[in-house]
C-alpha cells in the first residue's frame, strides 16, 4: 500500500469514528432534552395542582367563615328579637300596671300590697294622687 492510500484510509477511518462519536453525543443530548422536558412538564403540572388545591382550600375557608358569621348573626338577631319581645311585653305590662295604679288611685281604692311590690303600679298611684292633690 502506498503512503497516499494509507493516508486516505486513515482519514476515512477517522471521519467514520468522528461521525460515530458525534451521533452518540447527539443521541445523548436529545435524550437529556426529552428527560428535561418531561421533568419540566411534570413540575409545571404539580405546581398547577398545588395552586388549584390552595385556591380550593382558601375558598373553603372563606365559605366556612361566611357560614359562621351568618350563624353568629342569626343567634344575635334571635337574642335581640327575644329581648325586644320581652321589653315590649314588659313595657306594655309596665304601662298597663301604671294605668291600673292610676285608675285605682283615681277611684280612691288602690291595692296597698301591689303598691308595695309593683314599682310601675306605685308610680301610677303616686302620679294620680299628685294630680288630684292628695
């Protein structure tokens, strides 16, 4: 074999080896890119699920807080209504007690036992006696 054909054969062999090395390198890079893309997609999906979960939890907390406030408001309203009902009953009973004391004093015959125990009755009697000048 001549020197030039030997050089050509060596050149061809080195080119073949270089092509083989570069194709192996390209395959590895492509593999790593694919793995990276899959990992990135999985990571993004995970973050999306976490965000959805956090949003659902926050919505649940808001809804729970709203329901608790509604229940608290209902309880306060019921207490207020009961209190108003009692105060209107007591004010109507106190005004009727006052009126009865006033009427009894006007007629000249009031109940002394009730006068001692019922403040509104006593006020009605006293006011009527003052008006009558007695």
